[in-house]
C-alpha cells in the first residue's frame, strides 16, 4: 500500500508541475519609447508634495511652470526645446511667449531588450507640441457660467469668472458666487493659480464659514462649459461657528459644480 501511495503522490506532483502556468518574461516588458508627458504646475507644497497640483495638458499659461517628464528610464536623455538642450529625465521651464506653439523633442537611449524585442535598437525619438494662451484674458476667462452642484441639480446658480476693474484698468482674476453665496471679491488674484484649461484655488471664506477650501476648475477647450470639483472642512466650520464644542478632523465635504457659459 505504501508503494502505491508514493507512486500516486509522485503522479500528482508531476501533473501539477506540467500544468503550472509558465512565466512569460516579456509580459511586462516595453519596447524602447521616448514618449513623455507635458504638465502644467498650478500649485506646489514643499512640506507636503502629495498635495501638489500638476496636470497633464497641451495648453498652458505662459508664466506658469511647465514640467517635461520621460515615461521610461534611459541611460541617456536628450531634450531639445528651442535652442536649449537638456540631459535630465525631468525638467521644468516657464516664461514662454504668449500665443505660441512650442515644440519639444526627447531622444532616449538605453540597452535594448533583445530577448523580447529583437528589432529594438534602444534608441527612440518623440516630438510633441504645446500651446500658450494669447494675452487676451477677457476672451479666455471673462465669462459667467450657470449651473448646479451635482448633489442638488434643481438648485441652479451662476458663477462669474473675472470682472473688469475700473480702478486697476484691467481684468481681475476672481470668481463670484463660488461656492454659492460667496461675497464679491472673496477670491482675488492671490488665491488663484490659473492655466490653460485649469484653475486651482485654495483658502478660507470666513463670511460663509467655509474653511480649507480647495477647488480645481476645469474649462472645456472652447470655454463653453466649466466643471469645478471642490472640497472644504465642514467640521472645522462648525467648530469655529460654535455649532460644535470641539474640533475633530473628519473627511472633507466634496462637491462638483457643472455649468454652461451664458
């Protein structure tokens, strides 16, 4: 009986070994590609980099920091932007000319994976372009948007983006009635970072008891629609207003506004 048990166990082990899925060494391998990402930097926090607001885009505000980042690791990086040549995996630049199309090239070189990609020579070149906004703030942002928060679509209201300031003789960067009921001029220039398709705002609205407000404005390419995803600390607001006796950090309230240009 013992002899037959050994034979049976050996058969099971042999069967499992034969049926075990073979590991494909090329499953996660990638052919050499110099593809890269163009990102607009809207907000940075040196102490909490996880809170940085950096968004991939092809349209930027010329004074904003723009980051260029290779998707793959290379032994050699050669970036070409204008007359400048850079050899880092990632780099940033700003102060581009208004209303321009900028071409960026990355040439990446590394040891090729011949086992998975026999024809890969380890060298690739990718060119991309991005645009900068024209110096015409009124046409880009001086609009009003009528819409609603997605948690209460029947309660509609209007948000105004920017307004003409006779005293400054220029367009002021602000939003009126965001969140709903916000007093005029609550969000001035110092509270906003704005870019090609995106704005970012951060601060407190004391008149509304809205604290630790953060909002990401996303404009459609034709500026006909606007989405704002924003959060605020309701627990802190209740504590400061006296609605609760102590403050215990809780999850922020999150809302989404969707509007159409009037």
